[in-house]
C-alpha cells in the first residue's frame, strides 16, 4: 500500500520559511496520493524559479526544465506515453511572461495535462521584480516605482486559449487546493489551476493578512468560493455552441472580480475531445497503445522507395 | 530549363519532364530557384538529363522554355531589377521556346546563334480545349499553357510522346484524372505544333535508353523522411519554415501507415522541446527547421544535451542568412553556428550529408547515435539538398539495425521499488549512464537543466561539477572512437594529386562532376568531403591533408567555415578558397572555373556569382 510519504523525496528544500510554495507542494503530493496514482506513472514538469524546484521534492518522474518551457516538454512526453499522468508546475512569470506563447499553444491543443501556476505577482528568485500578474499601479517592496503595465488575467486568458478546465485556488487553503487539483487531474483535457500565493519575502501587498481581509472594515476574508454563490461553470452540452460561449463569457467576467472580494473555485469546465482523441481519429492505434509501446522499429520502407520510381 | 512566374506551373512541368526522363532510363538532376513570394515573381527549374550518372547542374542551357517575357529578358524595366533573363545562358546552337503571341523579332532576342521556336501558347491551348469541348473555359484552363510549352519542347528534342503522356497522367490521379487527359491533349497540341511548323531539325535529341535497374526520382526531404520511418521516429514536430516544411508534410502524408505523430508547434522553441520531452519519455523524436528556427532552438539544444536526452534528431535545412536573409535560397552558412549554438560546453553531434543517399543513411544513423550517446544530433542539410531531385537506385535498407542504446534493467532499476532512487546520471567509465524511461517501475529519475548529481538533483558541489562536465563531454570522444572512419569523411580520386579539393555537404555533386573537367584540363585532383563536424575526425582529416600539395576549399558561405574548422582542429590552413554566398548553389562549371582560377592564376580567394 502506498503512503503519502512515498510521494516525498529527501531532497533538501530551500524555499523561504512561510512560502506559499509549501502549501502547493503538499497539495500536489496529497492529490496524487488520494488519486491512488503510482509514482512511476506520474511525471511532473516545471520551469525556472522557486516553483521550478517542485519536482525535486516529489517522488515521481521529475523534469526541471527551462524558463517558461515546461509545457512543450510535458507535451512531448505525454504524446510519447499517453498512459502517464502529466502535471506541470510553474510560476506566473514562467508561465505568463516568458512562457506565454506555450501557455496559449498548449491550451489550444487541449492535451490531457494539468498546469498548476504559483501566482504571487513577483519574480522571487531574481529578487522581487513585478511579474505579469501584478496589477498595474502596484509597487511591491523591491520595486523602485509602481508597475505601469497591465496585469494579465490568467483565467480569462486560459478560457480564451482553449483550456477546458479553468480554476483558481489558494496556496494556504490546502484542502481546497488539493480537491481542485484532484478534479483537474481527473479532467480529460488541458487544465489550468491558478494558485494565489503569498511571497513573504517580496510581495508585501498580497500577504496572508491581506487575503484574510484584516485591512477591511468587515475583517472578512477576501477569498470566497464561487460555487457558494450558485455559480456553475460546467458545460452540460459541449456540442451546444451557445452554452459553451455563455459559460466562457461568465467565467471571463467573474475572473475579473478582484479587490475586496475574490472568487476561487472552478470557473469553467467542458468535456471536449482532447488532442489525443483527435490524433486517434487520424491514427486509431494512438489511444489504444501509447507510442512508446508500439512496434515502430526496423519497418519496411521499400514501398515508399517504390512509389518514387 | 523552364522559367516563368510563380504559380505558372513551372514545378509540375519540370517534375513531369524529370519523371519522363527517369522513366526513359536517363539520369536526371533537377533543381529549382524561386523567390520568397506566392504568385508572380520569376522562378526557374533546371532539369539536366544524361545517359551517364550526373551529380550536379550546369549553368548553360540547351533548351530554354520560357513561359513569359521576363524569363527571356529579366525584369530590367523595373525600378529595382533582380535579374536580366536567361537568353544569355543558352548555349550556341541551343533553342529557345517562347510564346509566339509576344510577337518578338529574332533580333530582339540578340542571339543569332541559337534556334528560336515561337509557339502561340494560347492559340494552341484553345485548339486542345476545342477538341474536348472546353473552348469557353479558357480563363479556367489558361495555366495549362505551361503544358503546351512543355509538349512543344519535347517535340523539339524528339522525345517519345508516350513517355510524356504517361508522366503527365501520373500527376493526375483519382478525381483529377479528367484534368490529366486534358493536359495530355494540351501537350499533344504543343508537340504537334512544333512537329508541323518547324522542320529545321534541331540537333539536340533526347531518347529513352534501356536501363538496367528501376530508378527513383528522389529529393533530400524524401530521403530524410523515409529514414525517419525506417528509424522508428514516433514524433515529428515543426514550425512552418522554408525550406524545411516539405519534409514534415511528407511525414504527415504517411502518418497513418507508419504511426508517426506530426505536430505543428507554436514556435521552434516548442518544437525542439516537445521532441526532447518525447525522447526523454522513450520514443524517437525529431524536428526539422531552417536557420531562423534553429536560432530559437539553441536554448532547447542546450537543455537536451545537458539533461542527456536521447535526442532529438534535428534536421537543419540551411538557407541564406543572416536573419531572414534569402529565405528561398541555399547556403552553407550555419556550420559554425550549429557547432556552437547554446551557451556553455554543450556536447552535440553534427553530421553533414552531401547527397540524397547520405541524407538517408546519416538520418538513420542519427537516431541510433542520439540513443547511444544520449545527446541531440543535428543533420546539416540545405535548401539545395532538400529540394533537388536526383535519379537513384533504390537504397538498401533491409540491413539497417536499430540500436536504442543502454536502457536500464533490474537490478539497476531498484527492483521495481518506487521508493528507492535511480541514478539516471550514474558515473560510468564511458560517460554513458543506462537510462530508465518514465512509466518504468523502479526507474524514477529527476532531471534538470541545473548542474545535478547522479540522481538528477541540483547540486553546486565543485567536485561533482567537474565530474559531470567530464562525463558529458567524454561521450563525444566515445562517439569518435566507436564510429568507423568511412562514415566520417569521403575521399575521392587518387591518393596523390596536384590539387586537393576540400568541401562538405551539398557541394559534393558539383565538385565530383567538376573533377572530371579539371582532369581533362590537366589539373589532377582529389577531393576530401568532410561529413562529421562533431565529433570532428581530426586524425582522419590530418592524414588526408598533410600529404596534399595544394588545398582548395570549396564552400557555400562567406567565411570559409569548414576551412576555419579544419584549421582549428588540425592547424592546417587552406591555400585557396572558392566561395559562394549569393544564395545559389555551385554548378559543375562554376567549381571548374573557380578552382582553375585559384590554381592557374593563383587567386587566393575566388568568389563565384552565377545565379
């Protein structure tokens, strides 16, 4: 019987004390464990930055890749072996800055993988510069001036790009995050889980206390569960274009809600054919036998030569 | 040569002609020049046919088929002219077939020494359309004037019309068969027009001969593509780029038969990394690109090499750079870039095939090497190799053996226990660590672009760093030891000669053919063709060049990059350099002229300019 500790490695962890990364790491390990996945059938991919070290702490196949490039490498591995459970993790700078093209490209394909983004508004490892999600006009402590560029909305971008599961969670609410990750991993298709996260060292604005609403008159937490307001982001009939567009539209609108009240939960979910399904339409064996198990070697190519005579 | 506006059907006619000649037992060499443009700019296709084996093209034209006025006179009337036409290139006694509707007077062409054959393309086409009841649809079928011109030229050289008709029909199968019939009719009318109107007996004849074996008409992208199927490549990624895309399209066309997944990525960064990810995950993977795309791949190349991915295989079809350069033209300008792309000391293999045959075998080998030595392998081809058709006997492929390198088994695999850690980067005497593949129980590994320990975890430990660098770089030495010399370089001609020609890649054919001309002109020469650029066969090259009397470098770039590479590794300089960097390939006569200028006139650097 597998235990939760089987998903942990003994690698020394050098994240700052109190970092939101720990919550995400725990939630990833718990989700994999609770889904009863075997470690050798899981591969975790990361980019560069603090979040990039995550695979080293998880006892599964682990790929610590290049800045912004986790998704292409994950895509190649998944295509080679569709039996693998593929999870990519990365920071907001990694995924929405330098890796933005891949973030969009991957979503358009709707390959079956889960992308977990550590979203804390700053570049931590390079000491606190503004990340793509930092709202315009904010200045975190190591910045000389407030940001003069628009912050990117990961959820709205994901919905537009074609992700079929789009959710937001919070690094310090490990239970909600773990459940969201489980749904995302079980979802067939590209899933984005944008995880709001504190950076105790560099982001002195969106702190644990700020998320808890301690600066508000009401003293009530900023984060609330979107489902609690009767919101339903699940598309019942994926072939109904009208419904799909309405659900996408409402997800985008709600994703812009920010300030005193910030929704978390699943904004959009739709069961559409995956990239694998569509490849299998052209090449039926693709979904039956992973490429890695197919007999592809030393085949006869004489007829290709013959066709050129 | 056939020339005309892009979109005017130059390719189909030239390739049909090439096919007809190949079927007729002739040897064929057919190469195209075109602009970075979809419709309208001037393009031309040379088809050289011979009863003996040929490896190159020549600059003179025996029969020029011109579909438009620009093919004859160039675009000199334009504010920024790009060429002055091909009428000057026709050999004395040769022929020009052109549109009678241009109403040119013989003196307009300024070539009293060539035979002129005006054929009123549209009138002849109308005749063919009338015959089949399509006379009201001239505008729809106007492009078929290319076939009329083709038929006319075939009559001129007295080529058997059945061969023409068969080759045309092959291009139109299935639903297009009726169109094939119509084209045959158009060709027939062109053919008959010449037979009826011109009875001066043009002396150049082209007749079928009995050939011993069936020959393919094959170009580089096809040879590479078939090698990928043979090697069991499971994933091909690409981002559209001239002149590499044709290969991916060829693979995609046969996707179902060979279970290869072809993915169009969002950019070349993604293309190389998808392939690297797939290679790490256990399948053979490749990507194909040209210089601008390879620039974007530098980062991924470094990661794949540093993480010792068993691949990918990267096919680089060089085109004229830098930057966007001349996007549809050829060059050998990326050699040094391929050897140095990515920061740090990055082991990679680089192999430069010189013809379609080598494209096939080198690509097949590349997959074995990437698995055995766990590093990316770059095949350095170019636009000229990619797109030029040659007749070849069918390649022997039954004896090619797959070698997937060292794959870990128990007990290395920690006996299936996922809780124990596997040393993916174990230090070994050869530098090669047996690899596990994701999905294998007991093989769990971590990998990272950071410096890492044997388990693939980050460490900045000094001693480990030194050992890891040596481990990775040692694999190149191992490859150099294990790969036989005959793959690394070719040597042609007598062991001792007045002149040793030195080259690589697609100049091979022109050099081989020019050697005979040089010989006939009293210049006794041999030729060293370097194929392995990394690992570089230092001893082999030194052996061949130390005894050489005069070394003449023939290369398609500005800097003489192979010459510099040879000097870097062997200390041996080149005596003369024959270079070309106008985006066009070396012709047979151009190599002859260049080498002669160097060795007879003592010109240290000859820059060739034929277009």
